[in-house]
C-alpha cells in the first residue's frame, strides 16, 4: 500500500525517501520507492540520483538504493548529540555505576561496529576505545550481535567480502565455526568477546531492539581480564537487559 508523500517540498520528499531506504532491510528500487511514496517515477528518480551524488544514498550492483556514508555519519552525529543522547547517557551512567565496569553503545556501520556513547569506569586499568572507534564485526561482542540479527544472505555477503582479521589468538576467523556461534547468539540475545579483539579484554553485549525485533543498536560492557573473565560478565546480563529495554523505549519505538 502506498504511503503518499503530501508535501511539494523537494527537501521533505528527499527526507521521506531517505527514511524509507533507512527502514528497509535490503534497500529499495526506484519502483518500490514510487509505490511507497506515491510520487511520480521521474520525481523519485531525480531526487534519488541527487541524494546518491551527495553521498546520502548509494546504489549496489542490483541497482537498489541503500544508505550512503553521509547519511550514516548524519545518524551518528544525531545519536551522539548531547541533547538527543542525554537519556541514553544517563542510562549508561547508571549501568556503569551498578556493575562497576565501562559501558558503551554501538551501531552498525557497514562491515564495522562504531562506538557512539560510553561511560568509563573509575578503575586505574582501562581499555581505551574512544567514541567513533570502528571495530570488526566478527571479533567484538556487539559486532557479533549485528551479524546474528542479519538475514543470512546479508551476513554471508559481509563475511565473504574479505578475509576476517585475526586480531588475537582467540579470534574466530572460520565461517564454519562462526555460524553456529551466531545462531546461539540470536537465540539467547547475548554475545561475548573472550579476548577476540584485544588480548586481556573481555566484553558482553545485548541488543536494543524495536517492536519488530530488529536491532537498533547495542549496549555492552567490557573489562580487563585482570578483573573479570567471561563467566564473571554473565552476572550482569539482567542489568544490561534492563538498560536495553529502557533504551529501546526512548529510541526505538514509534511515538503515539
């Protein structure tokens, strides 16, 4: 059923098209955008091409439009904005204080996961992963969550695009070993990094999901192995899940 765009403003129409593309799982074709917006095909084509030229959208080999790098950066800027992020940061602060370890939120950025908010613990030994850090999906707790929630074809495309980096001796780079782990992660809705990204660091993440069970972003905790091991982190699962529920209510649910 078409979701007609009623404004004659090119800006409004462009924003509506970007929102539709961002909400889609596998991108949208011109014909699908026409159907969803109720706009004329030449209008949709002109606006979509302009957005592509500016980097807000991109077209894959299948000619479907997906979000571009500028739109990803725009999203990250919004999520990192102090006013927008105030409730999120307050939830992270409460979580970090409760469990006594550094907590963070990450979002998916292509074939990486990127930090957009964090609260440091007060321990003298810390692992410094600053805001904006881009980390490999297969070697991080949050990254494996994103992989687990992807459609199999999309996951396969990402994992087969290039050789998986061997960050430590514990990093799983075999797809045959990674796939069963991802299935378990999806089933349990919790993921672990057992020194797979950095030797001497463990981490755990849970998804922040919307009402359609799509992952919006993640909330995670990490700690040095001098203080915690993976089994120690399991006791924090209820605390992270409670925080994820609160974050979902603020950022992943439709208003009204």
